[in-house]
C-alpha cells in the first residue's frame, strides 16, 4: 500500500511540474509571438490533477492572471484535485480509520 501511495505522490508532483512547465512555455511563446498552447488545454491539465502547478504558474509567471476563466477555473481545479486526493486516501483506508 505504501508503494502505491508513494508512486501516486511522485506522479502527482511530476504532473504538476509538467503543468507549470506548460504555463511557462506558453508565456515564453506569448512574449515571442509564437504558436501558443490552447487555453482549453491549459485548463484541462489543471483539472487533470495539475491544479497546483497551474496556480503556481499563474502566480509566479504572471501568466493568464487577467483572464476571468483562469481566475475562476484554476482555483476550482485545485479544490477538486485536493478533494480527489482526500477521497482516494479515505476510501483506501489510509485516512479516516
């Protein structure tokens, strides 16, 4: 069981790093007038357990902070990501007895 939890935690950290990198790449491309990553893709990766990476990317890089859909949806993604983690830990018996 511990192996599964550690593996899942490592995967979540890596996915959030990848999500942050996508936000950084899009910011760089925006500055250089290059092909951009679709906004729907950036939001999707946030909802697919990359919410923290997206939120950090927005704050640190100052990217997409003026877009209402990002201001609303990324925090929702973070909350849902946390809810999924808690639910999995609860239903697998890791927390809550």
